[in-house]
């Protein structure tokens, strides 16, 4: 078997220009390095898989003038990485402080990258304070964490803080498309957007799912159907179909569609959460200025726009209220299936209530 390298490692950025969705961070760091005004203590905060450790490694290479295209896995002697999740004691920090005393054998700086720094004990944090506040001129500390609130204030006050954003679905989808082209993989846009949504703003998760779907397909293609089957995601079409049935007061059709969804192994709670999201997307699509908030492909966006024109805002607000109440009390319900079916019956009856209310208002206006 050949030595397969997962996409998250194979396409790990080697320079700031390759980092996805963090332009505010990479621009600031690049300018600081170019002007030689980089702080000696940096704290990178943000969700998992958004590029904190990657940017730390790029900074470490650039400040020493190493080639940004250094081979994967190589680690120059004056770049140290410490995993604070498993090295979180006072003794571990003391060992690090002892290393800091010696200047680098080559290169300009010794760079210490401490990952998951919030896992350090309070005693380890306190032992680290003095060195972090007044490090030697040749030492740079880059701390990375997913939980900034767990880092003690005295550490925060000694660091220059960079907050990494969740990566936009559109940026993730574009990056996956570029990788698919490099690998010679045919990928549907809807499938890539679905992978981006499932990753929830983490590019590393998106690349892992991408590898999974490629492995699942026998013809080296990423299709929408294969993606929803492999990730066990409910198809958009079910929500569009059930919304049309609700608007037509088709009680029987709604119940039969819900039965079909359950028979495919989907949970009633996930369905009602997805239906709430669908109503939210329909409400957003009713105004051209808010269509940009839809994190879906252009084809699905057009479907939302078309169906959104058929639904009144009053219906959507009432429907969101009913579906949210169903979501809220789902777990405490003794008969969860009946609980969802009752909510669907209310939603199916809602158009007639909205129409009756509108006609009553018109009559009052005429009399006035």
C-alpha cells in the first residue's frame, strides 16, 4: 500500500498566501514581520481547524528566514512545539524556561509554539509569567488555544492577542474545489457546499470529510447524492416538498413525507431542527439584501428564492414559533413522534388561519 497522506496534511499552507479565510490575521502578521515589529508573545485564539498552529509555524519560519516551502514534517532545531494538553505541569514549563536561556545555534530566533495552552495548570501558568513578560531578545512565544476564557488574565495581559474567525462556507467550498481540480476529482458544487456546512467553519474537518467522500465513491467523483448518503444528511428536497404540502393544507401528504423521512433512519428532532432552519432560510431569501446570508450553493439559493415568494412573512414567523416550540419540548415529550406530527398539523393549518386573519383586517379597514 502506498503512503497515503490525508488532505489536511498534504495541503497544509506553507505561506500566509495559502491560509484560507484569515486575511485580517495574516496581513497583520506579515506586516509586523516585514517591519520587524513582531511582539515576542502572541496568543492565537479561535475554533478548531481554522489555522492557528499553521500560522504559528509560518511565523516561526519567516522570522528566521527559512524557506516557506520547507518539506512537510521537517522541524528546524530552533523551532520548538509543546503540547500543553499532555505537558501541563510546572516541571514541563521549567524545562522550557531552561531551554530559553540558551541562544539559537543558527537562525535569528528561537520560537516556542505551545498548543492548547489553556490546559496548563495554574502553577504552570504562574511559573511561566516572568519569562513571558521579559523574554530574551532571541525568543518568541506563540500560544494557541480554543478556549481563551480559560487562560488566566495575567497571561492574556502579556500577549498580543489574535482572534481567528470561523471560515465561511463559501471559502471552504472554493478551497475544496481547487483541491479537487488538483487531484483530478470531479466534484458537484452542491456537494462541496454540503461538506462545508457539515464542517461548521473548520477547514481541517472539511478536508477530512472530503477524503471520506472521495474514498466512498468508486469513480473518483463527489456527487451530492453520495455526500448526503455518506454523511446521513436529510436532502434539501424533503424540506422544499414538505413546505409546499404545508402551504396547500395537505395534511395527509405531510404525514406521509414525515413517515418516509423516519423510515430512512432520520431522527424526528433533527428533522424539526432542519425544518426551522429551512423556514429561516425562506425568510432570509425574501429580501435581496439578505440573500447573501444563505450559506448554500447558487442552485439551492434559487430554489429558496422561488419558494420564498410563495410564502408570506406572517406565515414564516408563526411557523418558526411553532417549530421552535416543538424543538424546545421534544426531549421531554413522552411520545416524540406524535409531538412532531402535532406540530406539522399546526403548520398545515396555519395558512388558513393567516388568510382568515388577513381578511378580517381588510374588513375592519373597509368599515373604517
